[in-house]
C-alpha cells in the first residue's frame, strides 16, 4: 500500500464497530509507516469525554510492557532469562519440586510453565494481598500441561516477572516502567498502577451492560495483578509505543530496547497447540507465543498481537511488521468483537479487503462459552423435580482457594470466600444438591459469555464448586 491511509474511512468503520460492540468509551491508535492517527469514542466516565490523553487500563496487553521491562534489565546485565526464578522470588513455586528448581524467567515470559488457570490465585483473589501471598498459592495448583511442553497462559508468571524485576533492579515496578519505557518514549499519560497508584480521576472506567444499559462497574483487577495487568495507556501514547515496536522490529536501535531485544520478544518461543481463531486468525499451525506477544500470520504476513480483558474492558494490539503497520484498540466494553475490530482496522491500513473479524471472533467466543457451559452443567446438574439438599453451615476451604464460610438460614444460603470477597453470593437452589451463585458484586452481573457458577453438596464434609474446586469442611 502506498500513500496516506484513508483515516476518515477507517475512523468511520471504527465508530460503527465500537457502537456495535456496545462500548461506552474507546480509543484507538493507528500507525502506518510515518503516518498515524488517534480516534476516540464516547466517554471515559459519565460526563467526561474520552480524549487522546485518556488512560485506559489495558489488562493483559500489559504483558508486553512487562516483557519489555524485564528485557531491558537483561539487556543491561541486571537480569538473565535463564536464571531460575526461585533464586529471586522463592515465594513462587510449584507442586513439583523439580519444576520449582528449574523454572526460569524465560519459562515465565514465554508462557510454558504448564500451570493451570484454575483457582482464585489466577484470577479473583483479594487485591489488597501482597504479590508474594498471591504467588505462594501456585504451590498448590495443578498443571494443565507438562512443563515446557506447550503454551499454557498464566497471569501468575507475569506477576512473578514484575516482582523479580523490582528485586533485581531495586526499584518499584511502576518506577521501572516510567524510567525504562515511558519516559524515553515521551509517553506522558501512561503508567503502571500498583499499590499506592496515583489518582485515576481522568482515566477511563470499565462498563458492563446491566439491564440493557452501560453501567460503570468497579475494576476487579487490582494492584497485585501488576505485571500481568494494571498498565494504563492513552491513545496518543499507544501510537508512540506502536511506532517504537515497529521501528525496532525493522532494525532500529534508537529506543529504550535494542532491535535484537525486541525481535527476541517477537520470536516464536512456545508453540500454541490447536489455536482457535482468537489466537491465530488464519488458524496457522505455526502460531506461537513470544514474550508478551502472539506470533502468527495474516494474509501471508507475520502478525504480532495480544488481547486484554476484564470485567467491563476489552483491548487488542495488532502489528504487521513487514508493512510497518499497527493498531492499538482500547474499549470499555465486554465484547470479543473488539479484538476482531482491531484486525479489521489493520487490514484497512495495509490495503487488504477487511473481513468481519468482529463477527468471527464473537462466534468463536460464543461457541467456547456454550461448550464450557455444557461441561459445567453436566458436572453440576440441576434437578428441579427434587427438593433442595442444603449444605451444612460452617467453614470450608482448600489450599488454593483458602477459606469460605457458608451460612444457612432457612431456605437462604450465603457463601463468603475470605480471600475472594468479590465472589460473595447467595446460593440459589436448582434442585437436588446443586446451587447457582447470585453475586453481590455488580461487576459480576451475569453476561452472555460467563460460565455458570455452581455448587453441589458432596456430603456433610465437603462441597464441590465449578470455580473454587472442592471445599472441605474446616469445622
């Protein structure tokens, strides 16, 4: 493609896509060689319009920044990718002692530990707990794949990387992000929000559709998720970030990381087995994870991308390095169509006929949600024709989840997980010994892609749950 991109046409397509995705607010940075543009949509908060300077919490797209920070420490000689993690972060280990001894920072960054995503340590734990306490839960978690065998996504690995970076550099992680990445690139609006974060008064806030209306909700991904999440990025800073990555991938050393370092981040380190369309749009067998980036193909070109999401958020970054094109799309929305829209905009930038990637991503997400729902309902069947069998009131728990209190007052049953208070809920009987969770937290208001949360009475000494695992009686 030659000449100046038709940004007006692209902007119109973006606006239609964000409206269709139900985004309350959004911001997108577009880069094609020396050309660039930032578009905004809607409001950051009620009465506060999104501007190019509005920071958005980019959730898991933060992992690219964490990989960059740690890569810079390696480049400077302060860290080494193949150093065992237990030498720096002994709190983080695994059920298998051999894996604990041999797991390196490279294993964490390239997502090949095999650690399962089950349990509140991976998502949902109290955010006032220190990172060390959260990471310590991994010793009780199962593996979903053999160590170093394949891609297995883990938030805990990137939280551990951020904590290791702090200890190796002797500076708080937010300071490292500023000193090593943001300040050199003149990214003045952006920051990592860990403990003691600066005011978010002008930042975008997450929104969910509740009762047919976009509703502001609390951000459930808090300070001890830093490293895996918690990076706040504005549209204009996103443009600077994209330009830097694309220039480094093209061979430039004129930035905070050398070209060789950024190329190592983008290299195919860990194979992704059977990727779905959301990881590899063209389902290519060579799809892999680098360091904070998925490496795959689009229209015969290398494609680098990462998505991010939380309750009320959806974001996507997509780079076509050989075309020197990039998109960073950030939205206060819950729709997987946002990821697809980023690819559609990238196609428009590089002169390819845009496909309805938003629809394709949404269909894939719907199919995955249906499969998960059926699997959970099969394990926790409802039996409306059978009287409810209530659990015994008391304290329950396991080493991964921690303690949960169950209170039974007549026909009302309440569960309060001590280390996951956002999941406090009334248990609604579905017949037999099976109950559904009706959460107190507005940010957990049911959404179409949510899995069903279920509890089933096992016996007088335990209950089984679809999220917290088997909780044994502690009293």
